[in-house]
C-alpha cells in the first residue's frame, strides 16, 4: 500500500537490544500511541502503566510460536505473515523478555513498512522500563496513505464547499446556524469533493487498519502491551 516514512534518527531497535538509554521524542504530532513494558536494568516484575498494574515474570519460558499465532494469525483477520515466516521470528521456547522484544520489533517494522505505511517513532522512558511507539498517518500532502486507507474502508467524509458548488446548492445549516454537511464514502480520485481529514478521522483509520491484522486484546492479555490510546487533537 504505501511508502514508509520511518524517522531513523529517533528509531530504537526494540528487539535488537539497542535501547541503551532514554531517547528524546521529536515532538511531532502523532495519532496513536502504544506502550510496551521493558525488562529494564532493574528487571522489576511489577510494572505499573497508567491505571494498569502487571506482574511480569521476565525469565518465564513461554511458547513464542503459539502466542504469536494468537496475535498475528487470528483466522478472523488478515495475515501479516505465513506460518513459515512466523517460525522464523519466534521459537517454541523463549523467555517472556525475548518474546516481548521480538513482538515489539515485528510491530515496529510492520507498521512503518509497506503494508501499513505509517510514520513510527520509538523511544524509551526515562527509567527505561517502557518503550513508546508513536504512530501517525503521514501529514505530507504528496503522501497518499490516508486517502488510500479512506478509500479502502469506504470511510465516510463530509462533502466540501466545492462539492456543494457542483451541486448548485449551499451547505445546509441547523437552527443554530451551524453547518450540517452531508457525508459520503471517500473516493480517492475525487479528493477535492471532501473536506480535509480531521484528527479523529486519522485515529479511526489507524485503528481500523490495526484491527484488520493484529489482535490488540491478545497483546494486552499476554502482557506484551501495557497501554494503547488515541491522541486527540483539537481542530
């Protein structure tokens, strides 16, 4: 689907053990955040993130292949990889720490790669016990990622002033004088007929795309993912 725009200066290879210290975020706006618990230097087994507390046995041996299947090969979803590729990334016997790192790496590479085409920025917390993955749809006007997402999902977008002009009518208003625009499924070749994408639109499109391929609830259950949330921007 789409070219990847991954910021190499801020990337932290989550699986290769290259998180040696906290990295500063670039400060760019993002649409979605995923927070992964890290083993860290203190190797704390109690991990608290927001309102969630987890007890993680970092040295516990898990069946990495079986757990990864639940996350990435849910039969109700589209597949990121086949069985052979899954077994190249995961082993039947892995520590929880090893499995956690491998999942983080795979997600980072996949989300910033051609299948998703998202902007991904990764950095560690100050005490090095969490990794943050900031995810965004590209803001570059020449990048077609957002329009391709919207077209694929037949996402409903409000009609633009130009669309109403072509219909020889004005934008309706309610009794309070607020515009009440009609919505229609987005069409890539008629982008001028739709208003610009809002923050909430980008969030919904990312969430829909993630849900097509990755079982987020399973990541939470396996304690690989501590939190995930949308970043709302007032527009």
